[in-house]
C-alpha cells in the first residue's frame, strides 16, 4: 500500500511508489520503484517537492534501520540530532498575512454595516493568494500551526477554516466553484461573531444559558451578512454557514437537524470547525495537540454527532500532512514526526527526538504530545 509522505521526513531505504515529476513538467525526478538514498532525498528537497508516495512496508523498515544506525552511533558517542530545518515558507507567510489583513478590514466593515465588502473579497480572490494557501497539504498544515499568529483569534480561525476547507474539498474530489464554495463558507461561517461583545467571546469558564444563547446567534448573523451579498445564490455555501453547528444526532443548532437533513457542506464544516477550534490557541483555552483532537473527533463520530465518512477522510489526510512536524512532548522533550500509521485515525506518531533517539508513542503510554511547535520554538532547541 502506498502512503503520502512528507519529503522533509524521508529516510534512506524507503521505496518511492509513484514517479515524481519536476513541477508541472514531464521531466522525471525520481522513477517509481526507486530506493531512496541521501542524494535523492537532497534532490527532492532542492526541487521543493513537498510530499511523495512511499511503499508502506518500506517506511517501517527504514525507521528500524535508522534506529539501528542511531544505536551504533550512540555507542561511539556520535548520536546526531534530527535536522532542525523548520524554516518558515516566507512566501506562504506573506500570503497568509495579506489574506488576514484584508479580511480584518472586511470583517470590521461587516460589523459596522452588516454587509460584505465584495470589492475586498474580489481583490483577495483574484490575487490567487488565498488559493495558494491550500494548494499543498503538508505545507498548509505545518505552516498554519507553526507560524506565530498575533491578532484576533476569530479571524485567524476563519482563515484557517478557509485553508482547511480548500484542502478538504480537494481530498473530496471537489473542483471549480464547489471547491471555492467550501473555502468561502469556511471563511465566513463565523463572521457573525463580530456582533458579539468581546468579553463574552473571550470569557473563561462556563457560559450561562443566556450567554450561550447570545453566542449561538452568531450562526444566523453570519448567514444574514452573507445573504445580503452576491454569494447568497450559492446554496452549498449558504448551507455550510447555517449548518456548521448542526449535529447528526440532532443535538446541534440553530435548527436541531438530524442525519441526512444536514447537507454535505454542513457536515464537513462542522468537522473542520471543531478541529481548528481545539487545535488553535484561544484566550480562554489552551490549544490541544492534533492527536488529542483526533480522539475527541472520533469519539463524536462514535457518539453519532459527526459524519463518519468525512471525519475519517479528514483525519487520515491530516495525519499524512503532519509528517515532519516538530512536537513538544509531555515529558519536556521535543521531536520530529517520522511516521504515522494512516490506517488508524487515532494512531500516535513515531518521533525522532531532539537527541537523535526514537520513540513510538503508540507503545509508550505515559508520554503524550502537548502541541505542534512553532518554527521559532524549534530554533531555540
């Protein structure tokens, strides 16, 4: 079986499953069936290839061989640490800042007028810079959680959802206007929170029933704002916005819809919204590691709240994209993901520690992942 694998995490002895081409050209970089060595891995990195397909059996074999090599080096006191090459993609960061700043203006104006400034949105869409944020999964996932993000949480959350929406649409096989609808639904599903007092949005602890009712109104407010724009005729987009807090068992809001009365866009955006809310830092709650979030999402699947098909697809693809990310562990150490078993959505990663050793978090129950580390945090190791 072939698995998508981040180039930054490749090891010698892994077997390339599909031919790798140089960008959009027909020039072959690496033929399918090639056994990797350091030079080929270096070539792939230099060419900016983000991920390749690798034979699954060769992954564990390569990891085991790498462990053996590390043990031998350790005996000679030559155990090297993994490369700390977590370099922010400056163009990605610049594009993200641009989209965030433009949306900051659009959201502020929407709070004042109750309408979307379509000129701002059109400028962002025509620039292609929002599209560039979700064109490659491994880069997008590592960047949105490794950049230092100052500013308003809700706005970052909406930009994240636009990016995750673009990725998920591609994983679902959506193209053209359907993919764009998913992106824009993610971007605007929480714009109604602009109408909620900041102290309520950032309140720590339990909300009163009255406060929760006020908070729930953001769904309808978001819908009304977008409904006044040219986007109103896009049924999938509008359904995604109004239904992203509905749950398959009928426990959601605002309409208490159940099962197939919730549209595909509503089901998918519910998953993305839950994931990013837990995986991001908020003033009233610490962010959780992706692997902890996956367990929560899977529990909601088993409880009949979230759609199983789309939740499992999302978690499997996210697992693939997380390969190569640096993690902070609960025992205070740090390491880089080198392998995740994508066949189990709640699988923990195999991690190469900062001192060069390896740990399989599936077999070590007293150590957990605390968070994905930012690039600046990794540079200080």
